[in-house]
């Protein structure tokens, strides 16, 4: 299936530096080390819902460290429940953690705020902090509690691809914590996750 969001409103996704499934529906499996970084620094109480689970890369990390994980995706990638549209569902969960499709990130924030009871975390480009529209809407109404900036660059690869080179885009985990509303805290992951968990 072609990715109908690849050229949206006349703009192209910045995917030229990303090793990924460009013919698929914005599918970029998350390297395990990027998920371990979040799991090491944020504690979650209750279940975690990975709502764009893809092949289960992120779900498996959270299961490995002891969480009960619910996995779903709009598309069937051979893992979790398929056909679940996170942008329209009313399903509730204690915590929601995912790497959302690039062109749906703002919608995922809205749905995540509505559907999570405790914490909601999205892996996003650091540049998501920019933009007048997001400043007026998301960040003025629902600012994240913490933004965890990666000290190392993430490179996204399709399953089975040779891993070489380094990404050129800065990423961060954006965490909305319903028990810690208010000002956004900017934090940095210590270097070393990439080599420790790769």
C-alpha cells in the first residue's frame, strides 16, 4: 500500500536520510535502545498501551522490563491487534507510549491526552517543539511535563536491513504526566544507550 501521507498539502516528508519502508504507511520501527532510554528514566504505573506497535519492537522492550503491554496498530504488521485507529478510538489505558506516524503526531497528542489516565509518551522529532500553530494549541493548552532529549542520534531501519551510519535528525521523548501538570521540564538522556542496548 502506498503511503498516502507522503506528499501532504504539497510538502514532502523529510525521509531522505531515514532508512525505512518508504512505500508503506509511514512505518519506522523503533530501535530497542531508544525505548530502553525511556524505560530507564520514566516509571509507569499500570498497563502500557503501544498504539502504533508495528512489528512489536517497542512493546517487546517494555515487556522485557516487566510491564503489562497492550499492542495495537492501524495496519497488520504481524504483531498485536490490527485495525485499531488511535485517532478515533475511545479506548482508555493507564499509560500510552508510542512512536507515532510523522504526519499524525498532532492528532496522536490530542487522542493521547484524552485516552490516557496517567502518562502519555511520544517519540518525536525535537523540532516538534517549533511552530506557531503548536505553540497556540498543543503547548499552550497541554504542555508536556518532560521532554527527554537524546544525546545520540537515532537511525530508523526496516526489519532485516544492515545497520550502519548515523541519523541526522534530533529526537526526544515527549512525556505528558497527568500527576505533574504545569511547566515543561527539559532533560537529557545520558550518552551510552546506543552502544549498551544495540
